[in-house]
C-alpha cells in the first residue's frame, strides 16, 4: 500500500504539521490521485495561496543519489525491516549513481524533540479548559532535562507562545540542514515505523502500551519518530511496501524528497515496484477471516 504526504497544497494550513495524503495500491494510481488533487498546484504561505511548480530535474534512476537509513537508536526498528532496507541498499548500489548508509540529514535527538513538542502544541490547542489546566499542572512539575515522550507530550501541549517560537526557530534550523543534505542527495529511504502492525490495544495511555521490537519492550509512541522525521519540516514522503515479516504481516518504508519534489519520489516508487517489490493483497487463511473482511 502506498501513501503520500503532500507538502504545501494539501497541508491543513490551519493546523501545524497536519497533513493529508491520498493512498493507493500502486505508484501509478497514486500519481493519478496527485495529478487530480494538485492541479493547479498551489502552496500556502504567509500571504495566502500562491501558484507553485514542482521541482523535478527528471533525472533517470541511474543518476540518483540515495541515502538509506535502516535504523536509529532513538527509535529502534524491527530486524526484518532493517534487513530488507539493507538488501535494498545493496541492490541500489548497482542501479543508481550513489548510495550511502552512513549519512544522516539531522541529529535524531533534536529532530525527535522538536517534532514531539510542536506536534503536541498543535493537538493541545484543542484541549478543553479543564483538561488543559490539568495538563499544565503536570507540565509545571517536569524536570527541564526530561525528554521522555510523556514529558514532551505534557510540555508541548502547554507551550507558551514564546516557547513555541523557540522550538519553531529550531525547526527552521532542521529545515536548513535538510536542504543542505539534499545538495548531496536526491532522496532518502528510511522506515515508516518501528514494526509491522501490532495487536490493537486501547488500555492506558498510548505511551504505556508496549510493543515487542527484537525481543525488547518499546513504547508504541517511539514510531512517531519516523513519522516526524519528514513531517516536522514539511517534506513529502511516499510510503512504499517492502515485504512481510515472519508472521506474514506487511511492512514498508518511506521515500523522502526535497520540498515540492514529489514527482521524483513517486517516479522512484514506481521503479521500485518493477525492480524490487510491489503491493500484494493479503492472503485469506480461514473462512472466518473471509467473513470478517466481507463484513
């Protein structure tokens, strides 16, 4: 299954970091959806909507420079996903101009910190007064050095405008680092989450719901790191399928491109479908599963 987070034209400009994106089963279908939804292409700036152009040099695959990131200490990734990304990097070395598995666009801790505070500032704006006051009391008692998800959640949900502005300045720094990184690379391929799908769980707070990653417990909120990697700086990301784990569950990755270079990511996603792996419908193992899906 492919997904694509749109910069500019499809961003929910009234909510910081909020994005909307079409989903499809192939890169071609996704490209068609993009053509429909973004024609004419516009972006939202400080003075309203304006006409925009895609950034696309239309370079062939063999001229692409690609950075592959398979794991990160901030949000450890399941071995099945890591191994598949390393296999992909190995394949690409004989297909594209340059592949790196060592370069990173930004500091991971900084990216996580800025993202969590700003995204919770956006969602915290919708809290009712009583809930906001309760969250504010918890935030006021936090150690300033505490960067756990819990601390970032409470602190971010109650940022003053002065503090929000400081985080926004840090975001600008991250955006400039990404832009500099794309002087040397055309695309970044990295995980979209730390695991494949895990059992549904609504018990307790989200951060308290642990999942298993390589035999170790992990907060389910750790996966937000990968969502925020391109999201906090407003970059387009195309989700692609990579394979299935030992339980038959599908997993994927994301192709991150420079701002308004969506066509580059989508074209490469189509190439990967032909040369690497394409979406495959799940198999129905039992009649009960068939009935459940039909319902």
